[in-house]
C-alpha cells in the first residue's frame, strides 16, 4: 500500500505541513520539486523552506491507509495540532475554500493570463462536455471556419482549406486535407499533391481538388444556407 498520511516537518521549530496522497513517493518528490523552484502552493511552507534550507525539512509518513480513508485520517492528524504548529493554510482536509492569495500572487497570475483568449472551439467543447450536447457536422465545420479565420489572420502556416470539385464545380469544402481524409478516407497526401499539381496528379479519390481562401470558404458556406 502506497497511500496514506504524511507530514513535512521543520526540525528547527518542529512546525509541520500535513497532507495525504494516493502515491506517497510521488507526492514527496512533487513537494520538494515545487519547493526547490519556489512555486509551492503553501506560502508559509515555502517561506520557511527558503529561510532554513532543504536540510532542515524532513518528509515523514505518519500512517498508511486506503484511499477512502485518506481525508478522515488527514483531518485527525491536523486536529492533533493547533494552528500555530502547522504550515497548512486550510485546516479542513481536502478543502481549499477560504484560502486568500497574496496581492503579489494574484498579480502574477493576472500577468500570466493577460492576453489569453479561449478559442471559440475550446469554449464550445467545454460547453458540450457540461451539457452533453453534440453538434452536427455542419455546425462543427462552421466553428472550425470561424476559428480558422482567426488563425489565418495571424498567418498561421499550417491551415490550408481545400475544395472538392466534380466536373469543375465545387461540391464540398474542407478546413484541411486532413479533415477531408477523416470523412472520405481519401489519402491526405494525395489531396495535397493534387492541389499542388505535383507529379502531374489531377485527381484524388476520383475528384479534383484545389486550395481555397477563407473568404471563398465563407462565401460557399453562405450560399449553402
């Protein structure tokens, strides 16, 4: 059994951090990794570690127990000490509610997230995961176009929409040759060779193909509506 309750004790003042884990060995390595990088989530423990050094702290296993009993015994262990004897910010096992980050920590988090915008596709995926909703193939394609247009605006080098032709008439459009392959099972490389007119290839899967612009794809989509 490798799950149980542990403590990280400062041998200078006997103050400790108590926790629980399903994999004690991995948890020990993770704690020291974060402490050494000065990014530990427990500010009090990190400050003490920075002050006294690694050699003044020791990781100890208090007891082994099953996964379902981890929180119970973790709480019992914390209850055995008063608040001043613990580095733990939250004194309720398994709960981080009520923890307030410093202004510096909040500012650093804000800077990290500045300029980050969740894409339309990602937002839709999150929404669908929560609601169980499934979009039609047409809806997914439209979302891809919206996202692709944004990427093209940034001159993303890997996005190349393609159109499928029969008798020189456009019969379908795809965000990429890879998307065409996923549905039609026509080899992506052959579609690209056809679009680039490599080795005299004029068709792939019995159809003609060529690259298209975002504007052209949007126009095709509007005509279908």
